[in-house]
C-alpha cells in the first residue's frame, strides 16, 4: 500500500509539471523575463549638475590694437544671444579686461590710481551701469555693446589667464551674484595677442617679450596651461571621475601668422594666440579667428555652450539601441548634429543643434535598462 501511494504522488507531481509547461507555452507574456522599460521625465530647469543656467565671462583684450575687434564683437552680439533668448535660458554675462591681472600686484590698470583692474567692467568711455547682464536686463543689446567696449588704453602685456583667475576670485565680483555653483561656466577670450601669464610683475610689453624665434617662443617662464585647467577644475568643483566638465574656455584670436599679417597693416604687432588655443582644446571650447566672420563664430560658440548645458543623466544603463527621446511630444533622432547622443562614460544624454530643448520643455527618455531596478 505504501508503494502504491508513493507512485500515485509521483504521478500527480508529474502531471502538475506538465500542466505548468503547457500553460507557459500557451501564454508567452507570463513566461517573459525581460526587464520593463525605464522611463525618466525631466524638466530642464530642475536637472542637477548640468542645468540650463549659464554664466558667461567675457575676457576682452583692451590693448591699443583692439578697437576694430571690440567693435566687430559688439556689432555681432545678436548672433550669439539669439538662441539663448529663444530657448529662454537663464544666463549671466560679465566682462573683464586682459589687464585684470594687475590687481594681483596692486598695480594701476591704466595710467591712473585705479587698482581695481579685476573688477567686472561696464564699459570704458561710457557705462551701462550693469555689471551682470541677464535675460531680464532692459535693452540687453545696447548694454552688451557698451560693456564689451573696454577701450584701448590697457596694458599691452596681455595676461588673459591670470585675469580670469583674478576676476573669479575677486570679492567684489563674487558679491555681484554673477557666479552660481549650479551653472555651466563659459569663458570667452577675445584678443589679438597671446597670453603672457607669469609669476613676476613686469612693465615690459610686446613685442619685446618675444624672442626672435619664428615660432614665437617666449623669454620669460610662463604659467602652464595645465595649471589653469587645474584651477578651473577646482573652482567649478568638477567631478574628476566624469568625462564631462561643467565649464569651457573658448577664444576668438589669431590662429596663424597669415591672419596676423592681414590685420597688422597698422603695425600694431599682433601675434597668434597659441596658448589660448591650447587651453581651448584642453577644455572643449570653440576656436574662432579674428580674421573670420564674427557672426558665424559667435553662433557656433553659443551652440556649443547650449549643448554643454543640456545634458541629462540616466538612473540606469540602457541596452544599446533601446533609447528613445521625446521632447514636448516629438521624437528626437539619434544624431550628433541635429538630435541627441548617448555619452556612455557618464550614462547621459546630450542634445545638439536645433534639437536643444527650450527651458521648461517636457522631456521623456525611454529605454530598456541592463539591470533590474531594486
């Protein structure tokens, strides 16, 4: 009797397994073990680390050869600011001259007793009265055109890098409200000579500081490019484990000697900004030439800054090819020029070109994750 009972139990167990297998074969949905798609909804104004806030520091060469370049920059401002306004981005803009470094040595900026060289400027011959321009500034274009014209009576010893550091650490400027820790920092240098940042104060100006070397080497030991990359990393509290910086340095300068020759008809001794180009390359900025169309250059720079400020981080790693991005109900293509791309090193989505969303846009990023969310 015991053996018969045991056999019956085994038969019943076997029948249960067959029924379960049969049900699984009939209902594939119940048998699926694939992970559910992940959906993340963002409002651009509340995304951390890469918000739509942007702080722009203009570093303007105010030496005696810069009158024409300052005018070109002022006249083409709309090419730079148009998309910021159309997308309703939250921006700040301030200005410092390339002789701002003199404050570090308590020296006068020009030929007077003024030692506040690193303070933000609101013009030279006339003043806007506004040190930090933003999207609420009345007559923004006129204010920019006033602020950017810093005159041509400044030092011929251009030290843009030291002036950046002096301006960003000047307590007068920090109290102005320009810098916001949750904003992308964009630095734009406009100069027709190279950077000469060094440890010592000297009244010696160019071209005396150049050697006779045709490659334009320098007589004095200059600060390394890396030292300013390190400064900006620390200043912006960059996450060194991330491949994405929350700042960039761009420059409109002389890129090659042929451009210097074209511009130097007035014998003002202009030279290629080789060190500027090195820092631009090291920080992912945009290189522009004083010999090119300012409008086109400024538009490229504004697009680059907007791209850096439109990065969205995902909670989990997506399966390759599973990501879809929808902005205000419209699907955006995976395209490096007019769409979005995936940054695998930071598990992030970055927008490009005309697909950069407006501030407050509704963004849905859908994907199949590689791991189960606990």
